[in-house]
């Protein structure tokens, strides 16, 4: 079952990353990037690396999103 | 967006062709992957039984590659310094509107818990998943919560400078004390009993260094967040 | 039903192909998007592909996480700690450097009012 979950999560991450790249509104793009980070957390946990999973969870959910949203606040919304 | 209109067909087909080529090459290479290969960390895993703590990743980050970690927090310091130098801060209030009453109360209530969790992750980094890097970023997230909910909240600049200076200097001092006492930089000079590995005070110098790394990462990340938040809207 | 996916070769193939596809998605965004924030997002995606490749190739399904406790005392049955230690620091450093890039972009926008990367031609002859 581990292999199937890994495969499914990878497919999801690639789809979400492509959606994040081709999205027209930048705020949607940032939210999809958070989805990539969430999938990364699941994969790191499955790969028996709990330290890295904790780091990615903290960084991806908190600081990373904040940095991109601050950039959007200054640079404007539209791509 | 319209993919067909925005991107030329030649670009798309070039991308697809190169992706297919690389994927085919890697699939062919993976057919000959040796299964019982010698791993990089085997020697360090064995060495961890003689001198180390329960979390092997912590031992590798702080003890076996401690000098490397010193360089990495130096990179982090330079990034924080660059953010502070680039952005023009504004000492007046940045947020135009006062945030919600419930948000203010809840964030005041939650901040000590977040701080406590960050300190827990930092202090128990040698026994359970976690450590200085994660704990520092958790503390910075708590500071971020207060920054976006309170209009006039600000971590004083001198506090950030003091924490960061003390942490950086004590990292180097501990390294030189190991060099003085045991002839290795960052040597484990505090007596540590390997028999009770898994207790809180069993790691010697390793938890101490990870707490120092946590303080440094926390103050640097708080500085980055605060500088980004305080960028003035005019100019 | 999906037991054949649990073999080590198949897992390594999934990890490599998935990380390569993620890297190519990021590269696609980096080369075709114009807005500077989109470029940073693409760089973040490429970074996460590299992290997944490092951790995934050192992963063995029969072995446990590299933490010694009361039930796991044998180091021979543990995963490789070196890639995890490298990636652990690389994630934090990557985000800090991304913040530096974002602050450059903000200051550049305040000076010139440009966000599209093909109009940033002050240094071009």
C-alpha cells in the first residue's frame, strides 16, 4: 500500500504544481504552492523522515506563504 | 490562461521532447540500480552508538557536521542582513485597519502556547523529531501571528540583535572549548553517559548547540518577517 | 492489489520519475511565465523536487526512521540519516534566500514600477 500512496501523492503534487504555474491570478498560485508543500509533508512522512516533514510543514504553512503574500501585497494581484 | 495561444507550439514540443528523452534515459539507468548498495550514513550510524543522541539526524546535523551547520546559519544571517538592508522600514503603523477583536484576543491567547511548543521542539530535538531549525521557525510563526493581528506590535530591534549575537558567539565559543579540551572543534566535552541514551540530560553538548541554533534561527526569521511586514507602502 | 508497487525498484522509479516531472513543471514555469512572483514560485517548485529526490532515493521500506528508542535499538535497520540532515537545513536556507529575492523584487518595483521580467532591461546595452 505504501507504493500506491507514494504514486498517488506524486501524481497529485505534479498536477497541483502545474495548476500553480499556469494559474492566472497570483493569489491562487500561492495557495496551490501551499498544496505542493502539503503533499511534500505527506511524502517526507512516508519516506521515514519525520524531521524533514516537520520542517517542511512549519516552513510551507507559515513563513513561505507569508513571504509570497507580502510580495503580492506590494507588487499587485494580476499576473 | 489559454495554453495554445500564450505559448508557441515549438516551445511546448521542445519541452515535451526533452522531458521524454530524460525520462527514458533515467528509466533505462534505473534498470541497473544495485539493490544492496553501500550507504553514506552506515559508518555514522555505527559511530552514533558510541557517541551520540537518540535522534541520529540531530547527531549528524549538530555533531558530525557541526562546522557545516555553523556555515549554514551564517548563510541564514547574511540573508536576514540582506533583507534588513534592502527594505526601507517604516516605524509608523503599517496596517491601515485595526484587526478584528476576536483575532486579537485569540492571538494573544495562542502566542504563549506557540512559544511553548517551539521551545519544546527545540529542547527535545535530540530525543524526538524536531530541533533548533524547526523550533526557531515555529517561534517566528508566533511572532508573525502577533504582527498581523496587533497594529502596534513590534519586537524591539535591540532584543533581536542581543539574542542573535549571544547565540552566534556562544556557538563559536563552545566549538573552541571543544578544541581546547578535546582537540576537536565542537568536541563533546560535557560528560555524557551513553548508557542512559534517551534521557533529557544525556547528550552532553549536542542539545546545548541545537538550542543555540534554535535561538539564532528564531531571531533571524523573526527579523526577516518583521522587516517584510514593516516595509512602508508609500515611496 | 497494488502489491507490485511496494518493490524497491518500483518505488525508486516512481520517486525519480515524479521528481523529474515536478522539476520540469518548475522549469516550464521559470521559462514561460513573465511575472516575477511566478518565477519565484517556479523556483520553489524546483527546489521541492530536489528535496523529494534526495529523501526518496535514500528510502527503504523495510527500515525505520533514524531515531533510537526503547523498541528500535538496532542501527542496521535504520534509514540513511545523511540526506535527511542535508535537506533539513536546505529547506530553511532556501526559504530565507527566497525572502531575500522577494525583498529585492519589492524594492525594484518601488523604484521602477515594473513586475514583468522581460521589461527589466536597465542593465542591457
